[in-house]
C-alpha cells in the first residue's frame, strides 16, 4: 500500500513522507527531528520505515532537522551534487553520513523506489524536484519553492499520478528582490 503525506509545508519548515510496501522516503527535513517524529507518530507511522531522505535544496526550512534525523536513523541523503556539497560545507553531512547525488534525469533505485531528479528554479544552486516511481502504475512528484514551471519541471512531472507543488508568488517581492526568474 502506498501513502503520500505532506507533514510540513511553508517557510517555517518542509517535510513530506512517501511510503510504498512498508518502506518509506522522506523528502526534506526542514523541522526538528522531534517534530518530524511526533508528526509521524500522530499519523500512526513508524519512523523506522524511512530508508532515505531526499533533499530538494539546502535552505534551512528544508534541512534544519536533517543532521539529527540521519544520525538517529542512519539513512542516506539523496540530492543533487551541488546540494550535497553545500550540506558538507555547512557540516550538516559529515564523513560518517551516507550520501548519494543524482544527476538530472538519472534514475536511482533504493528499496522499492525508483527516484529521478530534475532541476527547479530557485535562488540556490542544485535546487531539485523529484519523480518517485512506486510501481509500474504509480509515480508521484514533489517540487518545493517552485518559482516557475520550466520545461525541466514539466518533463519531470509529466505522467505522475500525484504531484505536490509548493510555491509562493509575490510579483512585487520578485521584482524588487534578488530572486532569479
């Protein structure tokens, strides 16, 4: 049985739980380990099912709980090469932590999941969305902090059965701020 459960979304923290056949992935860990664990427990979900954490990008509202979570669970972090490098630079990932970086449109399998990463438009390097294949008939997509729906995003999400998109749009802030198109 598959589950898709947004736990947190917004500038105060992001995290999404995806389960398939008793195994699970977490996309982002932007709140404390304690809050993630409590959110899962309140939904009667066993945190031990998590096999890996996918990171969309290295902003605090996506990674603030990551260091403790991977230490407690001993699971790998999956992200773009640039995001992994930034997490290493900020000492969120250390030599003890397993990490996998995925090139754009490359497939990576872990457990029953096949993950494909694609680039998204955001104000940091390595920002990613993910297409996660749960079975031959079921794929889900996750995009956070989406500025525009680029051709990369369209290609990455085309044919998904379920898509979660998190986006903010304020034309004044975008026009006056340091944000990319």
